[in-house]
């Protein structure tokens, strides 16, 4: 078993507080090196592990957790379970029905959890780093899971007039679109969420952004993609996967020299928001020396 990977609760180390990333599979996660780089600069003597928890097992595992946990990063397939486990949740976590962050007020095993979704602001930060300040037009979101919900909301906040959700199971896309429309706050959102069958997806000239949340990347028709990318101004690609890389869509966007936001961009920027929360700050409150911390985290990602 790789170092730092546990199918049961990781043993307590010498740190003053414990953190971990939860999911299954989890051995590929780069979160430990990413977050530990931040805590070294913050002077926090904390540990950060990988904890493999299979689907359906989060509540049992965390109810029986030991002493010393400050919080958890949460990845697939546990984001909906994390939201249900928490005693309270942010508006973003509730709306997306996905929590990728659990924070405890105290290190005692009985401390209640607060749930957050840092993927939404992290995605907006990632877009901005690649020079995308707005999405003017339609965003195609490929996939219908927690990441698709979060990135669809991010596209909404960047101004997309329509977010079309494409899924292998169109009924799941329709349910997600209905949920996001219903929770948009009426006139506060000018974005319409619609649903479609992923098998019918083609790159069209009026797409302003393509957001690929399919695990491993969407396997679209390469010839059609090349024709679509040649037909006009290329939309930005947000490819949420980072292992394996490049994804099929990223290969074609790279050949066309078209803009790409990567899964590592998202991993970095959502983690910065998590570090703020784990260190007792608000999600929008910058860390001391944050630019240097972000550089150190980026270096840790390689």
C-alpha cells in the first residue's frame, strides 16, 4: 500500500492537528503535498494524510474518528455524503448538493462539522488565472455529478446565459438542471440550465466554454472537434481531470492553441480556499503572504 494511504483511519502522528483527503480511489491525490506546502509557510505543525473511504462509508468512518481532526478535504464519490454528515453548510454546498470541505470547530471527536464547497470560487479563480474573466454565451458542462454542479454554478457567476448539462444518463442531467434553476434565486440569476444527452454532444460555434467533468475526460470524436475548433473562435476548455493527463479534449485544444484551464488549476485554487478555512479564516479572507503560499503550493504540484 503506498505511503500515506489508509483503508482505515490514519494513525495519529506528531502534529498538533490532523487533516486528510477522503475518497475512493485516493492514492492518486496530490492534496497532501499541496496543502502541507502551505502549512509549512504558515508555521502550522499539522499532518495531512490520504484516507480511503468507499462510497456509503463516510458517516460511519467519521462518527468513529479519533482525536485531533481539524477537517477534511472530500473528493469523489463522497461529496454528497459529506454534505449530509455536516451539522451546517454554506449556501454553495447546499445549492450544488456537494461539499468538498468539512471543518470542525474543535479537535474533539464529538465536534460538529461545517460543510463548504470551495470548488465554485476555486474554479472562478482558476478561470481568472488563465485570463478568463467572463463567459459570454453558452457553457457546455459534460457530466452531471458534484463537480459538474459546482462548475456549472461557476459558469453562471461568470455570466453564462445558458449552461447546458450533458450526461450519459439524460435524466440525471435534467434533474441537475431543474435543481440549479430552482435554487437560483429567481431574478438574481439570468442563467438558464438545460439538459442534453452526452452521446449527442458536438462542439458548436456558439459555445463560449466547454467544461469537461467526465472522469478521465470525455472521449469525443477527434475529427469533429478539429472541424469545430477550425470553424471559429475557440471556446475556453475547462478540463477538470488531472490524472491521466492530457484528456482527449485537452489534446485537441492544445493542437489548436486554444485556451485551457486544467484540473491542476482547480486543485490549486480550491485548496487555497480550504487552507483559509482550515486555518480558522473565512473562505474569502486572504492568508498572510498568500501569493508566496500559492507559489509554494504550485511548486509542490510539480
